[in-house]
């Protein structure tokens, strides 16, 4: 089959031939991948900043934001049938399984020995076929097919959002989102839908398509922290420096959740944190429940909101566009099959 492969020896990324997965065993299903999205994590892996091939192999199929269709099932699969639309979860349990993995919360794995498809130790989904345990697949209604590729990034937001609301000790009203990439935009809608006043801070001009899209839905758009005041800040921009700087906008009891900040040495405003009862948290990955919430939430959005986010390209262009995405494309999605 064709796949977007990262070769760790030759340090090369290319769409190339890759062995088909083995037939599904008991409890497993074979899925035909329809589409797979690209995110900053894929760029990090393809830059060899993090990520690893499966044990004993020297290449990794990238891709973890996928949607596929069940083709066939092994024995003892009772929840899925051929033709069902599914989104795979990314992470798989550590072995033999820590208390959190055993409890179905591998997103909160205690050992760090988990594996992640397309990232750490398991091939991903930027390819034509995959085999997975039925338990690792989340069913998606057929009417969401056109946007199901957004379920995985939306699941990550569901987890972070739930965490922010749980950690805030008062009655939060105002949310500041750092970054207007796909995660920032989806996070803004999530908070907006839940009744919050939402501001997105990003570098693009207020006339840019994404700033206009946000503004048209009632989200405030700003390029500076001046005058911003927020109960919850969600960092969706990759900058720990900006995240910490944004703490001056945090109101009392404020919560800052880091979602994508790259490693950085930062100075904490410790006195303000103490006096303000502030909380800083980090959030990664998502549980099945968050995937299911993401499916439900995306199903409520207007297709006219979601459509402008997606920029579809054929799989053949995946290596070429990973580092040079078309300007103004919010989320690159590669079509793998029809
Ligand atoms: C994925 C998560 C994953 C994380 C770290 C993110 O891009 O959405 O599922 O846990 O990268 O590897």
C-alpha cells in the first residue's frame, strides 16, 4: 500500500510503498483510511525532534488524525461492522498496564511507556489500510463523514477544556485562546458554545480569513495582550513564553492550560500566581469519552463553520506540503481513498 513514511536512517520523508497490515485477528478490524489530517506534532516527528519507529524497524508511517471505514472484522468483534465510519484513538496502553491505562485512561498513563500511532513506536494512518482493535476505534455517524477528520484534534480540546473547568475554583466567564490554528479555532468554538465570552489572540491580521471567520461567530480577535482579562487561558500556539506572558491577563482564580507549548525556559510570575490563586496545567491526548464528546460537539456545528478549516490534498503531496503548507490553509487533510 502507499504510505507517508519517515525513514530514520536516510532522514527522508516520502510517500512510498509500505507492507499491508496483517489480517485482523480476534477483536480487531481492518479499516480503509479515507483521510488523515496533519498537525504540528507530525512536523515535530518529521524533523526528528521526537517520535520513534516501531521496535525493530527504522521507518515510521506518520499520521494520527484519521478517519476510516471498517472493511472487515476478525472474530469477537461485536461493536463494529463493515461499512461503519470510525476514528482511531492515538495512544495504546503501556505494558503490562499502569493503573490509569487499566482504567481506560491511557491518556493519563503513569509510566510514560505508552505507544502512539504515527508518533511513538507504532505506524500511523497516513496510508491506505490499518488494523486496530475495535476497542481503539470510535464510531462516527455517517453524516459527520466530511468533518470526522477533526474528531482527534477536537478530542484533545475536550480533555483540556474539561480540565480547565474542573481546576477553576469560581465561576469562570471569560476565555482567552492563544493561537488561531485548527486547535485554537476549535477551542474557541468549544468555549463559545458553552456560553463563555471568548477572545483569540494570534499574529494574523484582523483581515485574515481565520480572524474574520472567528469574528463572524462572535469571537473577539486581538493581536495583543493589552486589555485582555481572562478566567481561563488555553495555550494553542506552541509558545510557552507567550503562555506565561498571558498570565498577566489572568483574573483571580485563573487557570492556564498548556496544550502545545514547545520546550522553553520560562520565568514564573510566582507572587502573582500565589496572590491570584492561579493554576497552570498541562494536557495531552484524550480518552474515549473525550473522543465521544468531540463527535457529539462537532455534530452540532454548522457545516459552514467547519468547511473553511479544511484544505484537502491528495496523499501523493503529503511529503511536499508538510513543511510548506499552502498559505491560508488552516488544516491540511490528505485524501487517502474514496
Ligand atoms: C496528539 C495526541 C498525542 C500528542 C503527543 C498530539 O498531536 O493529538 O494524541 O498524545 O500529540 O504525542
